[in-house]
């Protein structure tokens, strides 16, 4: 929710409706069933309004509130009009059902809208990225080779500058490539994959980085591991991203643990480090494109990893305790 509750007109409309209806209901002439039936039914309006606006929690809270306000009424009527009271008592479960069902439907609708907007944004991004690939990558290649030629003809400070041009062009290239990958995902090519084998190949590829960072890596795999139906090349990219993040987080005196665990119909891959961790208020930001705290970072590693895992029908969960470390868990169906 954007604004605080007390500054939202829907909140006050709901409160006002409940108050007005309750006052009306309690002051209605006792022996006139017309008014009682009317107020009893009008109570559905604030319940539906709150459920629409605030989802399940709004519907539930309002229907419970209305039920509590209505309950003494039922008890009062019971003394005077027993037949009417027994009829009225059924209204309470109905309030709750309407609150809950409307709330659940409205929550579901909101989620569907959200993912639709996300898909739409990604599509636009993909089209932009395709254009950018042409416009940016070709000149970059030309700049890079020209700078390299220049570097061969000069010496001293000038050669150093030419070197900076080359390395900065490489960095730009990396950003463009990663951005393309994020914005225009390749379709999955599924095959039976042994996750420990994918992890092993990532660790092999990263061996020089691991050695340079002085990081100890521990592996824990199941003894008779099964396979999952997955795109091994894309998963490799996910694990490379996660392991690289872990290595960059620990630097020198740290350790990284990779493990595969099979449980029921899921397989979990965890990459755990004992680095500085992520502050709780940044735990959702890390999935935003371009969020990075590293000087040379692109901030696309986790968004890409999350997208690939989601395409496999799985989830990527990051848990972190500042000062203790971070655990990234990839949960894949099957295994
Ligand atoms: N294992 C980790 N420990 C601490 N911080 C992490 C870890 N993994 C990711 N982060 C944080 O999330 C940010 C985004 O990560 P990522 O999307 O991979 O982009 P990049 O690595 O290019 O910065 C990182 O810059 C870092 O601040
Ligand atoms: Mg990264």
C-alpha cells in the first residue's frame, strides 16, 4: 500500500459505512422488520468494498467487525422476535464467506494484473534491447579495435589511456550482453540434468577466481542423485552468478558452500557464504535490474538468475543475516 491507511479515502468510506449502518441498525424501530432486513443486507457493501481494496485481510477484518457489531443485535432480537433472530444468525457466516471469497478473488486479480504489467514491461524492454544491440554493439567493436591499434603505436601514458578505452569498452559490452540476456530470454532447451555436474563445471570454470580470492569451497551432493528436466546451459549461468556473488562477498578469509538436496518432488541447490550479508531492507532490491553495490557490477546477475529459475517453474530465494552470511537457494520442481 502506498499511503498510510488513515489517508486513504476507501478506508474512511468503509469505516463510515460500518458506523452509519450500525447506528441506523441499532436505532431502527424494534418491531419493524423492514429496517432490520435492510441494514442487515447493507452491511455487505462495506465488506465488499474493503475486500476489493485491501484483499483477503481487508475482507476478513471488516466481516469480523460487522459480525461483532451485528451479534448483539441478534441476541436482542431473539428475546422479542425469536423466528427473525434465528434467521438473522445465518447472516454472520455469510458476512465472513463474502469477505473471504471477495478478498481472495481480489488478491488473485491483483497478482494477475501485476504479472501482466511485468510481462508487458519485459516485452517492451526486449524490443528496446534488440534495437540497442545494433546501435551500440557495432560501434563498440569499432572503438575497441581502433583503440587496440592505437595502443600499438604509442607508449607510456598514451598507451595506458588506450588500455583504459579497451577495458571500458569491454565493460560496456558486458553490460549490453547481460542486458540483452535479461530482456530477450532464449527459450528453454530441457533435458535430464544432474545438478551436481552443472555445479562442478561452474566451479571448474571459476577455479582461477576462487584461487585468487583465497576462498575455500565445500560441496555436498546426494550419493545417488537423480536428474531434473532443465536447460543445463541456462542453469549454469544461474549457478555461475550465485557462486560469483558468494566469492565476491567473502573475499579472502571466507568460505563458500554449494549443495544439492533432493526432497520429495523438489530439488534444492544452495550457495551459502559467510560474507557480510545483505541488510534486510535491501533483500528485495537485489532482484531489481541494475541494483548493484559493486564498482564494476552490472546489477543484472540476480534478475537474470531469478528469471531463468522462474522459467523452469522454480523459485530463487535469498536469505541473509548481516554479519553472518547469505544463502541463495534455487528450488526446482522434479528430482
Ligand atoms: N552473496 C551475497 N552477499 C552479499 N551481497 C550480495 C550477495 N549476492 C548479491 N548481493 C548483493 O546484490 C547485488 C546485486 O547482485 P547481482 O544482481 O548479482 O549484481 P552484481 O553482482 O553485478 O552487483 C550485489 O551488488 C550485492 O550488493
Ligand atoms: Mg552478480
